């Protein structure tokens, strides 16, 4: 099969005093031609968006909030009876709220965030065939990013609670 994909993405970043707002919009068009196969050609399109707001506070504290959508065409996979199955595109929505802290005069950034991600039509394989399910993932993350001279140190911790549509 031959897949052709094109996308158009526009983004704007608006800063006013200590506030920054980032806005994005994306349009995707994906076509998969499956010549010589019994599966019909696939044509998927989607428009997705995102927005993020951060307040650059005093003393290096910066709270933020964001929302984003995702789209991923998946093509084909083996179905229950061994036939070729056209998979629905995987889509998602993410909400996140967090706090960034960069102590004044340092090159170290600490971030803590809580998030909620909903994925629809996520593929799962048991080694023989593929099915698609909805998955909800919630969690928290802590990250540190520090620079000293030419060295960069990064570390992080994540706690995830993922549940498929059957939980």
C-alpha cells in the first residue's frame, strides 16, 4: 500500500505582560491506496487544536494549563478471522495543569503536572489479531532539567493510571 499525507498547521503565540497564550490548529488529510488488496482505499481527515496558557510569575514560579487534541491514522491490521481490517484513526484529548519553577539565577527547571488523556480507537494486539479500544489515562509527572557548563541533567517520575473502555 502507498500512503500520502499532508497537513496544514497554524500557530500563534500571544504575550501580554506576564501571560503567554499559545494557540494551534492543524488539518490532516491522509490517503492510503491498497492496490492488489481486497481492502478499499482509506481516506481520513481531521482538524485538531490546542491551547496553552502560562503565567510567568515572580520568583520563578509559573503556573500553566493546556488542552490539546490528537489524530493518528492507523491503516490496516489483521482482524479476528485473519482478514485485513481497516483500522479507525486513533484520536485523543489531553488536559494538563502544572507548575514550573526555575529558581532565580539558576539554569535548573522543576516541573510538576497533573494530566488526563482520553484516547479513542487505540489498537491492541494479542499477537494474532488487532482490536481497538478507548483508553483513559490520568497521572502526575515530576521533571527536573538542569544545565551546568556544557552538561545537561534530566530526570523525571511519572505515575499513570490507565484504564481501557472495559474497566
